[in-house]
């Protein structure tokens, strides 16, 4: 029975990781977020993900040949119920560890844009994706007025990964 309880506890951590990240994560990102937990290995994480996926707690989607995972409604509901059963101090400590890891991952992967004035009333916008020290994409577009520049910036922030994938697909045909 203790093995089953331990298995349950670690699957709970995976659900919490996906919830705290507020986005979908790759296996590599999940492993990085769990790196401060001494007793969770890469192989354990793979097993937990397969089990959680099979039971409908997480969903998998593939983008640019990378598998990403996110909580389903079932996973989110289960997590909410389980959080009620775990002492607050334990949840607080786990979230503290995860918060530190989320910040590390965010520093390593960055999507951003910068509005640049050309001359009075005209702007261009620089949009970029960086992964650590690697610049994956940097594109500068003429935006016209400030309103267009803001719209481009907003759309880039919301959909940069899909735009990047589409550019790669178009450029590699």
C-alpha cells in the first residue's frame, strides 16, 4: 500500500506542476520543474504522465514534433479535490519549489515584442522568440500607426508559437 500512496503523491505533483504553470508543458519542462524533488526521476515522470493521460486527467497535443501536456477538466477537478485533503503547509512548500522552477523556465524561454518609432506617427514592431541564449525568431514589421503596432504586439503575445510554426512550415516547403 505505501507504494501506491507514493505513486499517488507523485502523480499529484505532476497535476500541480501543470496547474501552476498556467500553460501546456513539454516533457522536458515538466522534468525541469520536478528537478528539486529528490525522489522523482525522468522515468517516473514518463510513467505518471502515461497513467494520468490514460485516466483522462491530462491531455497531450503535438506541436512542431514536441508533445505538450495540459490539465483536462477532469484533472483540474481532481486536483481541486485533492488539495482539500493535503495539509496547507505541504501544498505551500510544493508550490514554493514549483514557483522557483517556473521562473527558471520562463527565463529560458521568452516571447516578446517591442514597438519602435520610425518617425512621427509611424511605427514598426520587433517580434521575437528566445530559448535561453538562442534566438529562434526575430522579425521586424512595419506597423503603420500605434494602434496597428499594439494589435500586432497583442496578437504576437497570444499566438507566437503557432505563428512561428507556420513560418517554419512555409519556409521549409
